[in-house]
C-alpha cells in the first residue's frame, strides 16, 4: 500500500511540474526553459555591458583616498594633457564629440592647457579617471580611479 501511495504522489507531482512547464510559454516566443530567467544571450550581453561600465567608471568610493587624503585632484587641476599623456594616462577618443576630434587633429586644441585636461575628464574621456567638479567652476574637487586606469590598453 505504501508503494502505491508513493507512486501516486510521484505521478501527480510529475504531472503538475509538466503542466507548469508547458504553460510557461503561452505566447509562443522562445523556449519555455528560459521564460523565468530570460534569454541567455540577452542576459550575457547585459552582464557584459554592466561589467564594462563598472570596469570603466566605478571608483568603488576610492575618491575618498585619492581625493580627500592624497589630494590628487589638486595636481590634476594644474596638469596639461601633454604631460598627463606622458605620465601614462590614456584618452578614449570614442568619448569625444567629432568636433573636438577634428579640432585636435588640426592642432586647434592647446594640449599645454590644464583646462583641456579637466574638460577631457569632465567628458569621461580620460580612461580610468573619474572627476568630481566644483559646481561653480571647472576645477576638480576630488578624483577617483577605476580598474581601467591600470588594466586597459589603447592604441595611439
């Protein structure tokens, strides 16, 4: 009797599970196995994009160290793009408007002006450097560094 009862419970459980699995894809779009978790390709693309964003722009709060304690922003406020590039900082040209790129190509941007460095940081074009600016001026009040400052490469 116990074996029959156990078999009946097992059979009913299997029927319920199969019925639930079959009803998960009522709209006919996609595989019902992925209905709850979403499409694996979309999920992986979203995770990859999120990882890129974190790698490039998340300071994990380290501006407290680089800005508050070391005052790195004070040095950056007075450094030119030419010097910054010489020290190893990198610029992401994809982050710049085409008009700025054209101006740089034609020598119309003063690469010895620290204001240009701050403008590049404000445009999020300096790889791995996140600037925090005074609302009333273009001066940095703090700076944070991301993973990308050390762990990225760019072409010249």
